């Protein structure tokens, strides 16, 4: 099988861009930086400021939200991309000579994909994905799924924030049909964003290949991803059924940036919230640095929080350098589709990282207030989906007509004419609910259930 080629993988062509002769001035902003900027100014990205990262509905100012996590991940991704890019352009001089590709382009493409990597996550973190999946597996949802294919049902019954993100980046709602192609990002950024380049069926929950553990696009966007893969020369996997591809190589860097940030920064949050004893936290972080025992820092810290912040910064720098080194060692295998493992799992310090992950699960992610709010999320998201799906499927009811009026225009058809496709109806309602912030979801649920009433002005 012919390997992938960087000359084709790094395309500045934009998805669904109808401008045939568009020539951007890259002396000011490169095309991949334009992708980054478009994501920053999107409403879906802005909503991440009120979506859960570690602690749902945090009261403390320093606890990360999905927005701050995404920004930090993009910084790590940019560093990874530029280190890798510098070496790749040296190994493949044709990139600079014929394609006008620089190490900055690698960094900007990875940073843009990292910035968007959580853009499809529903309220209440990963528990929100479970809540949506659980609703569509319930008897209440069965009437809505009656006319769907098995693959369409799988999209909903194993709801995936990564696929929802790809839909946000590429989908144009009927009320906005004058600008097709969603954010119209470059093919390269969209493929780099897609860590799981497969559809929802067949399902491989126990696969040892990291790109197959989840899926990256719904049936509604399957053809779009196939077109992107064809444009960039991604390798298709042999499969009796379904759309499966090997990852774009830069997707490994997006995954590494996310892994580094959530492992280390979530752990830092846990220490600062008092969920993990400071002394235990410092010891585990120092183990990651693999420094000589008894080494004394020449920096004076005013308190342990400053020291933990300092350790976090040093560790992230170390993990970036080591992850980039592994990528470059495995470049040939990655391009040939023979490497399909998380870079962070190949690091020398993996045992120490595993200890941090284990303690984070015990002390942070399974902390009682976190579990209580996540459990409430099942009631909120399931309740909202049930109310609004009934509204779009059974419009004759006066109650449902009122609920229908609460759905924003873009989640219905042109002139608010509901799509005749059951699958599209369900996806549009799910887009509406999963796009809400944590607080907006709770507030809407309380109002439509009569638990609280809106203020009248």
C-alpha cells in the first residue's frame, strides 16, 4: 500500500469553498492561522467557557472550563507541531520549495485542530455524552428511532462529542444556506481534528488501535469526511462495511496535546481544590520530571500552589519534547499506516503518568459533588431531548407547539419548516441540546418543567 505524502496531506484548500481563484495574503496570516481565528470567533467555541472540564459549575475562578482547557491544549499543540514541522521540512525539502509549507504551518494546523477538539462536547462533560446515549437507548426514544438505519441509530445510541464537533465545523444549517461548509476550514485542519476517522458501525470498544476506540463523524457527514480523506490522500482501511481511514499524521499530535493537558492540568486543579493532598501531588509531579532525588530548586516559592504551577510548566515542556521525538522516530510507520498508538503511551514516564491518572479518577472525577451534578445531567439532558423531540415529531399538540417555538430557527428548516427526515429532525434537536452550556441546560429544564419561571420585564 502506497504511504501518505506530506505534499498532499498539507493542503490549504478550504472545505466547500466556492471561490475558485481565492489567493490569500499569507505574509500576514497563513491559511491555518485563519482556521484558528475562525474557530475563536465562532459561537460554538465561545460557549465552551461555561462547559465542564473537571468540576461542573465551578465556583472557583482558577478551575478550568472547556474553554481554558482548549486554549491550553492549542498552545501545547502549536509547540508540538512546530517542533515536528521543523524536522519534517528538513527531511522533505520539496515542501518548502514547491508547496510553500513551513514549520509554522504545522504548528498552526495542529493548534487550530486542538482549539476545536472539544467544540462538540455537550453539557456536563463526558457524562453528557453518556446521558444523551442513555436517552436514545431508552424506551422513551424508541418511537423516534423507528425509521432509522442501524448506523443512524448507532450515531445516537453511542453519541460521540467528536462526531458532533466535526458536524459543527462542517455543517451549515438550512437557515444559513448562503454560506455552505460550516466554518469552511482547510481540509488539513478538519482531518487533523478527526482523531477517530471512522463511522459509528462496526463498533470496536476493545480495539488496541487508538483511532478505532470511538468514531469521528455521523452518517450525515460520512460523505464529507470521505471527500476530505480523498483530497488529502488518507489511507483507507480494509473493511467489509463502513467508512474507515488511517489518521492524518498530525491527529496524533492533537491527541498528545489533549492527553498532556488533561492529565497534568486537571491534576493541578485537583491539588488546588484540596481534593489531592499537596505533598502527595508534589511528589507525583516530581516523579514525572525524573530529576535526581533530593535536588533542591533555586527558585523561592511563596506557597505550595506556586511550586505546583512551576512543576506543571516544566513537566508540560518535557512531555512536549518527548512526544515530538517519538512522532519523528515513527514518521515512516505513521505515513504507512503501521503506527496506531497514543504517543503519550510510549513515553518513558508512562508509569508515573498512570499513577497520576489513577489518583485523578479516585480523587477528582469520582468526587461526590462531581458525581451528583453528572447524575443530574442525565435527568436534564434526557428530559430536554424528550420534550423537544416530541415537539418536532408531534406538532399537533398545543403543548408541543409551545415547545416548538422555543427551538431556535437554525435547528429547524427554512422558514421553520421541519425536515421530513426523522434522522435529520433528531440530529437537529440533539445539536440544539448538546450545544447548550451547563447552566443554560439547567435553566431551560427548570423553566419548561415549571420548577422555576422566567423573570418578566
